[in-house]
C-alpha cells in the first residue's frame, strides 16, 4: 500500500533539478578542461613547429590579446609588426608565430607560462597584450626579449602602455608600437652609435615622420621617441653634415630642458644637455655664432659636471686610477732593474 507524503512530488522535482544542474556543471568542467588541453596541445604544436622551422631571422611569438575586442586588437598589433618592424629592424628577416592568449598580465603564473612557450619555440621575442580600457594606457603590451643572447629563463620583461581606444590605434601609433618592440628585440637600437650612420639617418627620418602628427599616447612614450629622434639626428648631423633635423633637435631639447624640474630624471637632463651642446656646435660649424658656441659650452660643461657625480663614472675613474698606478709601479720596477739590477 502506497503512502502519499505531502510535497513528495516537489521534492522529487527539486532532486531532479539538482541532478540536472550537477550534470551540467560536470559537463562544463569537462568541456573547460578539454578546451584547456586542446589549447595547450595547439600552443605546444605551434611552438614545436616554430623551433623546427628553417626560416632565417628573428622568431617572434605573438599571443592573442586578452580582454575585450581581442580579435580586433590582435589584427591591429600583428599588422603593426608585419608592416613596420622590417623598417625599424633595418630589413632583418623575422617570422611571426601566432599563439593562444596569456591571461593575467604580468602575474607570476603568466610570465612563467610565457617563458615556457618561449623556451619550447626557441623564440627571440614573446609578445602578449591585455586591454584594460580606452585610456592612453588602456592597451598593455607585455613581452620577453632574449636580446643580447639571453636564455628564456633570463629574458628581459617589458611593458609598453599604448592607447586602448579603437580610434586612437592609428597607423602612426602602429609604427610607434613596432619601433618600441624593435628596441626590445634589438637593444642596440637604443644606441645610435651601434649602427652605420646611414641606417641611423633612415631611423631619424621615420621617427620624425611619426612625431609630425599628434600622437594619442602618454607623455612618457612621447618623451622616449623624442629623445631617440634627437640622439639620431645629432649623429647624422655630425657625421654626414645633414642638417635637416638639426633645428628640430635644438628646439626640442631646449623645450625639454625648460620643462624639466629639479625632481626630473637627472640622467635625462644630462642627456638633453649633451645632445643640445653637440647640436649647437654642429650648427656653429656651418655658420659661426659666438653666442651659440658659448651656449654649447655651457650645456656641455654642466653635462660633464653632472656625469662626474654618476656612481658608474666614479667607479670607472677609480678603476682607471688604480690601473694607472699599477702600470706606473711596473714601469718604475723596470727602470730600477735596468739602472741598478745585476
């Protein structure tokens, strides 16, 4: 004989619903796990193929950006590197390998994952990004660079803050992004003396073209580009006698020094004074002006005085003094041996 319990049908329905939800949750977890496994296999396969590739040149891994509008951002960033990296790497060949996203920005796990992929692909550069918003720092481009012969475990970590708004991601900003990434790929690009002056002339022209338009980027990035343009322009003027960029360099460096404050980076101020002094001397060589020469002497003297307080310069001077003392000691002993030895 059946006994009817009040509410038994509702309890049965509730139990069935819980069972269905539990089953759905298990399916979700299973699908998510399978998705992660498939992603890991795909990334591993791409990294292995990249390592086995005989394509000459730099090997660059580009992860799909994390965050909103990832597809559009991936297309823009990939296009920026494809179109403009050859210009700033002076035609050096490279291959661009797409990878799955790295989530978590600069989190410890994210960086460890990036290093692991870099090692497996034997890549020279790994770039990933995350979109944080629409401001001038809304798109954070992170990377690991083995420039200088570093191992993946020692690869240098960097971040470039670019504008996140779609309308701000212009072709000029794409060129700027490619240049900044190229500097991490080839650290020597930060030193105009490291390349032939003809290449630096081309670089100065490219940077001048980028700076000709209003850039929707942070003042920090603009300062970096302007400083690199000034360094390149001065070398071109000194060695090739081409003065097309010289007046811009002089005006730009004067503005930098006027805007500088006592709390500003001392190194940047010294660099600005050095380049302004050198630029003024080149200008005076073409058309002598005593006032210009005196200004150049003033800036260079202040730069030298500032460098004397630099700990690195002080250590170098101490080492030089000790070396001179040791050499003098040996010479003194040699003279003693020649004059009084048996």
